[in-house]
C-alpha cells in the first residue's frame, strides 16, 4: 500500500510542477511581451494604425495559429500578437 501512495504523491508533484512552470512562463511572457505572454489589448497595425476589428482570429499561417498575431486587412502587414511588424513587410 505504501507504493501506491508514493506513486500518487510523485504524480501530483510532477503535475503541480508542470502547471506551475506553465503559469510562470505565461506571467513572464506577458511582462516582457514574448511569444508565451497573453495580450488582451486591441491590436493596431504598426504601419497604418488600423485596429483589428474582428472578434475571432483567422490565422493565415502556422505561426499566427500557434503564437497569435495577424495580417492587416488594409495594408497587408503581418504583425505579432503585440502589434509589432514581422518579416519582409516590416518598416525599416
């Protein structure tokens, strides 16, 4: 009987550790604005300042589907979930 209790304790500690690590990554990502963070503010296009008005995202590539962001409907600039221009369409 001791072994089943020890196995449950180990499972709980591993599960709790993974959940805690995910929470820490999300909090730090939101503070430093990287891919792991959550942005609840509206996104403005970095080139034309158009506000993304759609309530639901329609990703155009796998990066947008996994990490957020979108493509401006007006000028076609691709940006991340924080509103920073990406790729060849970024202003220089």
